[in-house]
C-alpha cells in the first residue's frame, strides 16, 4: 500500500483511476484537479508516488513538477500527457519526471508504472533525510542519532530509511516485506518482525527511546 497523489483536470479519469488504484493495489489516493492545488498538497504532505497530468489549469504539470523537485526531490513522479513528440518527453523528464505515460492508456498500465516507481530505491533521487534526532545519508548508508553514529546491519538501515521517508504512516509487516525487501526472494513475516526488533533495540540504546511504534491492528508507524 502506498500514498498516491493523482492530479488531473479530467474528472472522469480521476474517478476511474482512483477507484482502480484503491481496489487493485489498496493504495491511499488523494486527488487534485488543478496545478495550484496539486502543488499545495505536494509541499504540505508526503507521497510515495505522484501522478501528474501535463496540461492542468492554473499551473501546468511540468511547472508543478519543476517546483516540487526544487523543494522535495525524492518522491517519484509519473507524468501523464497526450503529447507524443520526443521534445515534449525530454521537457517533461528535464522538469524532474521519473516516467512518462502517453494518453490514452489502460489502468493496468498505470498500475504497472506505479509499481515500478515504488520499487526504485529512495536514495536514487535523494541522498539525505532528517527526521527528529535521526539523520540518514542513503548514499554513504550512514545513520546518526543526535549526531552519533548508529551501527546498523544493511536491512536495518533500509528499514530505518523507509520509515523516515514515510513518517507517521502505518505499514503492515506484509507491506514492509514488499517495500523494503525489494532485492528479490521471499521473506517471512517473522524475519520482518525480527529486523524491526533489532532496529528498535539499537535506537533505544542510542537515544533512550525509539519513535517506531506498533500500530494496533495495522502494523508499524514511525511517529514524529
């Protein structure tokens, strides 16, 4: 499950794609019908994937993407457009879009593109993040708590990075298995819980407490 912003001025398309993403992938979908509302949402809230139509009222999707990239460079952006020329595609990609989908398209193809973007490691688009007392560098794969190094195994670091990038969002063990263990192979729910237990223990040892809480009935949440 991911949190998706879907911005398009075609109301019928918005209704259809929102229903599809919610039903097929169980995503949380928020919508905007113009570029100004889309940009306001993007600069206020955190999303796992952004789906932007190129031609929207008030501010174009390209301009929204460009300004969003200057402020929050890490969420992947899928650009929707009826334009087909190579120059148009280059313009969209240069504005910061990660992928490009030409209209008309099927909901199945949109879902596949969204899944592909969700599988991309976060550190490909953003190297550092700060959340409370924790600072991570995804390129160096280092973590600091109150300025002191936190010694983490690779999977523990990936969990920490994921939770920091998605603070105040709840994830089930099954969702974490699919979103963090992206390097192939099956992973048991027991292995997910054990990795979380180790991460918590190291955070508590370093900081005296851990923001990673158990959300009753829905999984785990990094509270800030």
